[in-house]
């Protein structure tokens, strides 16, 4: 006799015969003869009495189907089978309602899963159709039973699951020097090597655009200044040759003459060779500026992934001290400050200033003036962010100040936070490497599962149980990532024509029909977590921003993750790392399910989102210094990627010192990567921007269509209309970290 039923999501519930009766009745109502209550009762009794003590939903339906086929009502059996098939198709695809929402251009958490993708365009709709159709295939055919159960139980999220069957990798740091010096083949045409700054700028764009179509994550350039610097000199030489042709003179002695800098200066009073040199410099600076403007413009307008999303691009720079490298940096910063179009803030590329003592951080450093300019630009345009090369975990023993290739030994990051540096299988570098895939554990739910009725379990017992559950989920996640790696490695090099020919370290040694197995282990596998703050509240009643006890436990949790992941590196022979997950749609998705299962718990499930990774909650009012002191120790533990933010109020445009104070704080506290958020209004009709609090009407066009320009997980979004409900709730909860009334950080 049936007593319990195993549901499709793995839950075990009591047997309810009314569900069998309702299903048979519905099938009967679809026939010409209608209902037969006697037969309904008879079939239900037969199935219930003859079944095993525990049966799955599918087994029970098979039994009902068999009984109907044996009965006199074959017409009912046909309707029941047809109905069951329809339900199965709908359940397997999980697309009916979702597809209707996409078709009807509804704004919800499915269509707004990625705030930088316009899911309302035809190409965007096709991407969502494909995405939502692919995920069930992964669930059914590519995941192990334990992983599938963890996902269904809301304990694990597999990022970019829709791309899983494509075998694509997440991201890569482009060795742009190879592209610029050798050219590359993209599509049906070959690109020649660059000879001037304009061409170099365009090739940098095309490289990232083409690679974006081969990968599911972001594209980055690790040393934008070093890579483009030689083409500044080539452009300068080209200008000298124009003057030679114009004046009938030979200026070849100036071709390779050392220059301290490229600065525009008036020609008044200059004669002879000095006038020629300065004229060539002025023209070169103008061309570099235009090339940087074009680069930013292209990165905000060139679409990839089927034509519905601009490239998720990042550039790292700051440590090239040559005159040419400084020119590149100065002009990219000035172009960023000016804005695009009618002066709007550029969304991409995410720009990252690589801060380094002896190079650009102290007043006596060669690039200190550019660091000051970077802070000024950030105060107005959010970018650049700041990557601390002096952090203990961001240093490399092979770095030398006089090494022209020192950038090979500098960590670079993706704008949202992804970090790739340490390497068990090759050089310690970011270049030509990236993340392969990553998955995130819902540590809040693990903590909630440890909560029992009051008095049944002590805090110590609850914490001990939490670590046991965490250990199991770490095991499941590590195995899942290895399974995905084993699937990814079967891809052929020709499936990624640019990535494996010109970008990925070692990929150039592969033949088109070679599998990528030999080279992809240079990448990383990330095990992420979300909601440390809520997890701590569930375990000890307070989060790490408000309790030293909670902070101690938080560090213990993430340290445990780091140590276990180091064990996985040895066991599976991969570059595993801990990732401070940049959750966007996930922040609300985890919470919604947990609130349904556990109810609304203050400080845990009572908001529409979980706090990203190890951050202090956005709604918790504290000084920037306190927030930094709490979050700093986690940076060394989360080497798969991390970020620190400070929220400031008002117009930061004229206060770059605030930005410098944040970088100083990062330096003192051994933090790896961070930046500053501030208020920036944008008129969605004319593009006008300012920092006026609560702006209601555009002073330029008088439109009332005003939005806030804000970061969502590490990148900017041009309109909050594309944010999902969880992240919108988080945005509305954000508080500033500068002390009220003092407008200072400490």
C-alpha cells in the first residue's frame, strides 16, 4: 500500500489519493461520456492498495495509466496519456509561461536576469528562448544526481548553465600584443598587424568582440597601456614623415629619440627642430585622444552575442612609465572624463587602475600625476576602479621595476571582480588565462537548515552542523566543477577559432581538430558563496559588521572553504579558488525560495535579496573605515575574485581626495580591489547627467524621465529599468559610508 510519494524535486510527502482521483476525473471530463465516479474510485483503490510503500510520481502515473488501459474506458486512457505527455513536455522544458513573458515583453526576473542585456529586442528574445530551453537539458543529461538534487534544493547555483552544453569557458585576459603585432583571422577576413594607434584601438575592440562570441563571460585586456604604447611611437614617427614630405627635410634623428612625455604645447616661439618635434607631438596626442574616444565609443555600441549585448569588457592599466604608455593612459582617462555622446558616462569598458608603490602611488612616483587624474575621473565617472598590486597576495617575486615586460607578472582583473593569477600548471600570470566556470553555494540555506525549534539545539551544535553541511556542499560543488571540466575539455580547438589560436595560453600549439584538454587547465574553477551576512545572523543572531563574534565566525567559515578548496586542487589537479560571488539575479532567486520554505526571518529572509558574498549589508550604516576593516581579511581568502565598495553621497566630481582616501585605506588594510559608488542622475531622453539629489526634472530638456546611474555587481547599468526585483530592492536599501555631517571617511 502506498504511504509516501517521492516528488520530482526529491521531496518525500504523504500519499494523497485525491490527486489520483482528480487526474482521472479531468481526463474523463475531456471525453464525450463524461465522469464515472465508481470507476474513479475503483482505479484509485487498485493503485493505492497494490503499490509499494514508497513510490515516485512517475511510478504512480504509470500504474494509473495501466489500470485505465485495462478498463472499459479506453477513451479516458487516451486522454490521460495525452494530458500526461503535455504536462511532461511543459515540465521538462519549463518554458511555457517564461516564453509567453518573453514574447509579451514582460519585465520580470527572467527577462531582467542580466541588466546589460536587452531581452526585449528580437536578438535578445532569441537569446532568452535559447537560454531557458537549454537549462532543462543540462539538468536532465549533464548533471549528476547529487548536483541535481542540490540545485533543486536551492543549495547550489551553476552559473551560465545555459552555456554548459557549448563547452565554452567563462573569460580571458587578452594578450593584445600578439593580436596587434601578428594580426588575426576573424570570420571571413584576416586582420593585418597594426601600424598606428587608430588601428591598434580598433583591433583591440574587434579582439574582444570576437572572443565574446566564443565565451560566456567577460573579456579583459591586462596591460592596456603597455600594449598600445608602441603604436603611439609609430604614430609619432608617421607625423614626422608627413612633415618630411611637407618640408623636404630629413627628421629621422627624431624617430627614436627618447621623449619624457607627450603633452600638447603651443608652437609660439619654437623654431627649427624643436618646432617640428612639438608639432608632431601635438598631432600625435590628438590622434591618440581620438583613438581612445573611438575605443570607448565602440565598446559601448558594438554588439555581440547575437546583437543584443555590448561586450562585457575591462581594461587594466597604470604601470607603464614610458612616455608613450603615459600618453595612452592620459588620453583614455580624459576621454572617459568627457563622456560619450552628449556627455554620458560610458558603461564599458570597466577600467581598472593598477596601483603600485614606486610607480604611481606616491608623489615622487613617475605616474603619480596620472593616478591623481584617475581619481578625478572616478569621482565623476565611477571608473577606473583600483587594483592594489601592493596587496600581499597580489605580488609576484619575478616583478622588476626595470623589466620592460613586468606587466606579465602583474595581476589583472575582470571588472566585476574575477581574479586569475596563481597557477599550478604554468606561469603565475593573468595573461592568456581566465576562469573556466564557477558555481555558488547558498550558505544562508545551510544555516537555516540548522535552525531547530527553540531549545532543541545549542548555538555550538548549530555551528558544528553547519560546517558538516558546508563540507558536503563543497564536495558536491568541487565534483560538479570537475564534471563540467571533463565535458569542456572534449571541445575541439576549432570551436574557439580566436580564443585557441591567439588568446589562450598554449592554445596556439593546438591543431584545429585537437581537443582543448591540454591547455584549459591553465584556467580556474571558482567555488563561490553568497549571503555571509545573513548566514551569520541565522547562526549567531548578528552579522559580521555589527558583531566581533560574528566576524570571527565569518572568517572561520571562509577560511574553511579556502582550506578545503586547496585540498580539492590536490585531489582533482585543477586551479580551484574561492570566489566572492558577484550575484545579480541569484541574489533574489535564492532568497525567494528560502523565504517560501522557512518564512520571513528578520535579518535573514525578510528582504528580497541576500547580501553579495562577504560584504557588510548595504543597509547597515557604518563608516567606510569600519566597513573596510570588516571586509579586508576576506580578500586574501577569496583569490578567485573580490571587490570592496564605498558608498558616498552627493556630487563627488570636485572631491577626488575622497577616492584617494579609499585607495589609501585599501593599501593599509591589504585589500586587493575596490572602488567608490556615488550619486549620478541621467536623463533617459537627452543623456544629461549631474549629481543633484532627488533630481525630478532634466534642466536641459525638462524631461521627467530621470534615472540613477549605478553599479549592479561591479559594472554600470545605463538604466535601472533592466534591474531585477532583488537588485532593485538592494539599490533602494543602500546607505552611504561617509560619516554624516563630516563628509570624510574616518
